[in-house]
C-alpha cells in the first residue's frame, strides 16, 4: 500500500496530449512473444482455467476466463477480450506519443507488469479508452487492486496523470482496508501471473533455461514446457 501511495505521489500532473496521429496499430498489439505464441494467446493461457488448445496449435479454444472488472466468467474464448489496464490511447495522451515504435510495441504487449488482463466484452466496451477519472470497475471489490496496478503501470512507464485522475486513484486506494479487498474477498489479479511470467523470462534471458515453449494441443495445468533447463519450485 505504501508503495502505491508513493508511486501515485510521484506521478507528474500534466495536461493530456493530443490524440493526433494515434492509432492502435502503432502499438503492434498481439505480436509474437519469445515462446512462439501471440500475446493474446499467452494471456488466455496464463489467466484461464482448464485451458485447452486447438490440436497442433497454440490457440486456446476451450476454458474459463474470469473478468474481474465485472465479476463474471466467460467460457466462449471469442468473448474473452484482453484489456490494457492503462488503455493505449491513455498511454498516448500521457506520453507514449513521444515514444519509439519499439517502446509502444513493448507497452502494448507487456506481459511483465499487470498491464494485460481478461475482460468481458461488456466491461471492455464500457471502459474503452477511459482512465479512472471517467470509468471504474462495477466490481467495487477490485477497486483497490485496479488503482494499485494502474498507478504502477504509469509509474513504471513514466506516464503522466491529470488533476482529475490523481484524486480518483487516491480515492480508490482508500478502499484498500483489507488485504483481500474491501469486501474481504480474495481477488484474482493479473499481477501474480505477471510476476511468475517475469521470473520465467528473466531465467531465459540469463541463460538458465534455453527456451520456454508452448506445449500446444492441451496445456493442462502446466501450460508450458521448458526446453534446456528447469524452473525453480512454484514456477
């Protein structure tokens, strides 16, 4: 909680930049990840339950996905949309308009931080490219985590905030009165999955494992197989 407050306090307040020149395509979303799957496929596999792939492919076709924004579950993979915690347009308004193409691609396909999460079609449509000054999850139990993760993304990527967004985030952080959420409910968050994913990619980069490739045709509970190495317990 102290970290979130510190990150929020450090965010620079600035007028939003113009959306002139903005296009989602400039973030090259759902590009191919080092494991050979697309970003969307990896998020579906990472955050789903009992996920099964199309035979001989990395595309999930069956499973259950939890949309924490509205506390609903989705069983049709076509309706399990992937949301950017900090919308791409909001990122552009907050400083991404000055980034290189590589930086925007990294932001749009970020599996390291809690930037990508499952959302139902209705929740994703409702949120659109709005930030917390104009939109909040209907699931109030998620407000604490939402504010923490949103603030963290802006902090990590050195994005600005506005004089309306900053107090909105602060008021949502006020709901963090219980480690399991304001209603005492343990929440599923993309953060824990992202931490696990970051640990794996770090070990690949360090040469501890030579590859981390999709086990297509039915991930089961492990979802991935390690090539040329081993993962520590818990990964």
